[in-house]
């Protein structure tokens, strides 16, 4: 999640309008040097993934399978020199295709090892190979420059965020394109390997598992591998003068799980927060099922962005997190990171679930039960409250992505579902949802189908009232 709000509190981000339009068909680049048969059967990949809120992102021509990112960071200049190789699969013959890339200068593109023509249009890098690609193919992009910070529709920052001692990448929703070329839509997950070279005094946090760390002269290269499918917005690196803490924990299933945490020394050791990580993971495993990632940990630094983000394996926190923020971001390792929305309009599937997990933690640690907590919120918010508009799964302004309806009303929907089907079926639904969709992308309609199969009830009208209808539901 890109921010944390205690249940019922107002949004922290301020609204702003985004004028997002489809790129012109003029992006299609005329082919040259292809044979007649090749040109007759090949087609350009679609320049949009057709997301409801961000129609300009993504490409429908291929399925990215793996990103191999090699990046060298200079603290003296704030610049990077990088190479990203994208291994992809296509079921069609592509005469051209695109990646999302904001800023930076592209020096060279190769397709299956051969130099290839390319062009830039807004935030698109359009690749036009001399011969159409089909099946499995690789694209290697060599690029560099000073990465930009992306400004979101609500005015907040994501993407490449410089700090006094380095930089941190926060990718939700679109910031991944500020540091590597990719298919920047959550519906196209891939595995990742990242080799990040930074000054020797710095540490580099990233996703997945640390496989190697090697120092050569004044620099150190940190090699990370993400073996689980990951949406581009969850890809993260954080470069800084961190204290690095490595340990292992036992999950409820007896698995030994590596814990890598990166803490800014100015914040102390945060020993108490680090001790909470195993407790939170086991708490959530008992409710959601087996922890879906290969490692865990946290990254904590004063970034000045005003939110935390559930980057896969180890969330990033802007300053010392409170307990509920930690609970929330780790819940996203199931709902958001493993089970990921296909379209940004369904973000309640991430934030409603994580917010509800906060309430379950509170109830289990001496606070009010979830029923009491959400009925209080329902009772004290009149029909005119911003809590009820827009509907959590039906809005058109991307500035509403991180509003209270998505978080609190989304969580309230889960409490209403629990009361409708009973706690036994409710937790069966949560576990079935996490297990059956692990590593995949989903929609609200699929959750409704799972809930109906588990409970044996017709829940369509219920979900329509809670998720798709603006205004306060007549009854809880």
C-alpha cells in the first residue's frame, strides 16, 4: 500500500486530476528491411493494457517472463548506467512492441542479441526489430541518466526518490518506469534478477533473496533474485547507508524463512519492530495460510514521501512504523503481492484486506472486536460522509486510488461479508482466495465467485451494494 491510515481516518493524499489518454496510433513504426511474408503476417503489439484508470500503460503483445536488471549508481552525480534484459513470450508475430520508460536516455536496443531500431514517444520505448519476433524472445536495453521522480494523480511522489545518501524506488502505481523499461501493468508479472552496484559505504535492499555481495575497489555489487512472480510496481531497490540485519524465523508450517532488514542508523536499531516481524507473519499465516514469499524483512528510512509501500518481501517505511502499519504492509504479502489486482480499479482487493487485518490484530490484542469497530464507523459516518463516495470498486478518477472508501469501506465490506456467511466460511474464503490465486492476477468478480462457491450463497447483490454503489448502504 502506498500509505497507512488508521481505520476511519481521512485520506492523507490530496485529490488532483489526471488527464490520461490513449497514445495515438501514430506510435506504430513503419517497418523496413523485412521480407514480404514477414510484413504480411506480423502485427504491432497493442500500446495499452487497457487499464480502467491508466489506459496509457502496458502492452498487450507479449508476456514478460523475466527481468534481468544490471544498474550502476553514482552518488556523486545521482546518475545511473543500466542494462535491462527482458525475456518475454508472445503467441503472435510482432512487428513492433513497446515498454514503458519515463525519462532516461536509451543508448542501444538489441533483440535476441541483434541491434534493433527503436523510438521514444512520451513514456513509451517502441522497439521495431528487423524481423518479426514470435514465441520466446529477449530484448536488451542499454540506458542511463538521472532518473526522475514520478508525480501521481493525487500529487504524491513515487518512482525514483533521491535521498541524502542514495535513492529509493517506490513503484505504486506507475513509478517502476522511472528506472527500468518494462510492461508497466500489474497484470504482467515476471521473475527478476537485480545486480546493483553502489558506493562501498552503501547497502542495497531489494526484493527476493540476496544471492551475492561482492566489493571491488570503491564499490559493492548486491545481487538479488526474485523467484516469485512480481508485478512491476512492486520491484524495489533502496540505496543508502543502512545497518543491515540478517536472521531467520520459523513460520507456522515449520519453514525457515530468511529475514533481511535495512534500517537507517539515525532511527536506532528498531529491535522491537524487527522482533515483531515473525509474530506478525505467524499471526497472518494462521488466518490466510502459508506465507507466499521466499524471505521477509523491512526497509526503514526517512524518505519524506508520507507513506509506506508493500514492496514484495520487504516493505519500505517512511520513518519508524507503528505496529498497525507493519501489520498492514505484511498482510499485503498475501493480498496485493501474491494475489494481485489485474486492473487498478480493483485496488480495494489489496487495501481493504490489509486494513481489515489491522482490525483483526487489534481485536486479538485487547482492542474492540471487528464487528464492534466497523459498526461504530458505520454509525458515526452519515450518508454525506466522504467514506461512502466513490464506491470502492467503481471510480474513474485515479486520484481516488488511495482514498478512504478503498481502505475503510473496503475493510467494512469484509466485515459485512463475515457477518453474512459466518466466521467459519469467511476464513475459508480468505484462505481459498490466497491459495487458489497465489502468484496470479485477479478481479473482484473472481472473489465474488470464490465467496459464493465456499458459502453456497448468492452474493452478487451483496457485493454490488457494498462495492459498486455510491452512498451509505441502508443496512450493515
